C-alpha cells in the first residue's frame, strides 16, 4: 500500500500595516509558498497592490501557492481619513492612536474571515505583525500556533528582551548616561536611554495599556520569525530562543526571494531607469548611496549639513531625499542648484525625490558604500549585496542595529550620531525656530572618507562584506540555514 503525503500546513500571514513591515513579511510568505506550503496573506484594499507586486516578484513557483485577500480597513470609523490604511500614510502624529484603534477593529473582520476559511482550508498557523495583538486570541480559537514578526533582527530582539527583564535603563540618572546591555559576550554594548526603542523611553507616546498589551502578545506567542540568517548574528537567534523559551526561526535575507529576472514593477519606472542608467556610467565601487528609509526625514538644517558634505565629497553620490516637497524655500533652492535629478552621466550628485529601486542600486557593481539609517530591512539588503555601510541611526531599534553593524560584524563606520534624528520643524517653515543640526558637515565627511577609503581598513570591511554576501545567498539555498529553518517552521505548524 502506497504512503500518502500529508498536505503542507496552511499559513495565514497578517502584516502590520506599515510599509517597512509589510514588504519583508510578504517575502516570508513567498518563501513558505516556495517550500510548498499554501499561504493566505490578509491585507487592506489600499495595500493589496503592494502585496500582490511582492508576490509576483517571487515568481510562479511561489505565487501559485499564495492567496491575497483584501479585507476593508475601518479607517473612517476610527477617525482617520478614508483610505488611510498604512501607518506611514497617517497624516499627523496626533492620529497614530486612531490608527491603533482601527487595527484593533480590523482584527474583528480578519477573525470573521478566518472562521469562514475553516470550512474550506483551515488555517494551520498564523504569522502576525508585531502590533496585531489580537492575532494570538484568533490563533487559539482556531487551535493553531501563532508566530510574531517584529521586523527586527535577532540581536535587537535579544537586547529588548534584556531591557524588558532587567530594566537597566530605569536606573540611569539622565537620557545620556550610558549603561551596559550584556547580551552577546565577548562583545560589550553601551547605550544611552535616548537611543533605545520607543517603548523604553520615558516620553513614549504609546499609552501604558497598549504597551502592556504588546508585551503580553510577545510573551504569549509560540515563536518568533526573524528576517535574518544564523551565520550573521553570532548566535543571537539561539540566545533569543533560550531566554524567551520560544521557537525562533531565522529565515532570511527575505529580499533574496525574488525569482531571477523578475523585479518589482516599480523598478521599471522612469525614475528607476534613470538611476540605473546613471550608475551604469560609473566605475566599480565608486558610488556612495544615501537613503534613510521609507520614513526617514531630517530637519532642514540637518539636511543642509548632510548635503554640504555630499556635494563636496570626491565620489559620485545617489541621494534619496524624502519629503523634498515640504522643505523650506531656501533649502529647496539650494538642492536645485547643487544636485541634479535628470540622471545625466556627468552628474556628481543625483537626487531622487521619491521611491528608488534600493535592492537593484545596492547590487549594482558601481556602488561602493551605503549611508543608512540602520533600519533592519535596509541593513540586510546591504549585507546581501556585500556593500559596507556608514551608520546614521534615526529611531526605533536602529541604534541597536548600529552596534551589530559596526562593532560585531565590522562592516560599518559610525557617523557618530548620539541621539535620535527628529524629522520635524520646531517653528515656521521658512523662518526662525528651525531645529539646529546635531551633526555637522565635517563630521559627516570624516565618516564617509573612512567608509569609501581604499586603505587597509577599508579593504578589510569590503572583504568581510563580500564574505557575508556569500553566506547570505547560501543560507537560502537548498540545505542552507534559512532553507532548513523554513522547513522546520512548516513542520512546527503541521
């Protein structure tokens, strides 16, 4: 009698609706589908196109096993503008609590849909974004395990676990006093309280009840899915599993899940083609790429100091500038005169005022360095491309990531930022009261000189970055650590 193969478990993936979180968790869904597991991704109507684009980028082998389901998001009911369905699209900081309220209401609609699913293709496992706290109750109702996806690396999560358990930040006298976070011997890590993720700041705007709810969700789930690979973080994933008592699966770098020859549809835009044609005219490893993520905005005076450093450096620069349309007139005029956005080959500083094909840029042989805010998605994309980094953390867990990049992996150079970069104005747009720059032009230039230098230290960083690139690729190949962790995750869910 022939043995019958058991069907693979059905994963329901529910992204936290913020762009930087949605992209990697959908890529995880694509990797699970590539391993033969059926996946349903639940999203909102306004984000369905973004999700579908990531699915199509993964190729036929993955997309055939994925169902994208759009469930209406109760934006208006929660006091948000109609169509405001992603956190980074919230028009003002004051409306962030409304957005959290909307996501809680959204959970009711998702739960109703999953109950309907049980009649045809019962969910076997839920993977939920970090703030979808209702997902654990839904999983228990369905009799399915629940995994959380933060978007952080294992090292940052390990630091957060130590902070939650031992609370060393609560014993310091000021926001600038340094204290130890001894999570990864033999390395030593010191942080100031102002450099910690938002939930550990005394001025945290998230209500205490909501913070408690988030922590309870973290503690209740069955496991943690991490966009990383075991060879990258010096045992952080295993240590995280040990201290939390939970299953931890490092399954990245998920940005490598795209099928050969298939790209994000936005990479075919005129802006993207202009970027790539400009890079094609540059020598190998000669270009500095500058981007601070999908939400990274600097105060005007700080942006000016950065700009002065970039236009005076000897290397070609491609600079992604977010929020350019809202800059004061004098800064906007300076950018018009000192940068160029038409992509002419002789342009020294190419400005991109909007979206840029970051993965394709980092993988281009012309790029030799990346000035980054240390968001984990950007960090891992740089690692996967073998590009050394200059680090300028803005907020969230980015100061934690900087320690990993610079002190542990030794593939980065710190700009020397000591406190969060606030992308807001303290006064009127064009007049007095604009926030002063914390980091001057010379400080930026010094870090960039070290990053792009071809000397002994620079070559050592580049060699290490190339080694990690090879390990990143191998991790997702058959038999690699991330490949095997995806198999283990599927077994766990089954």
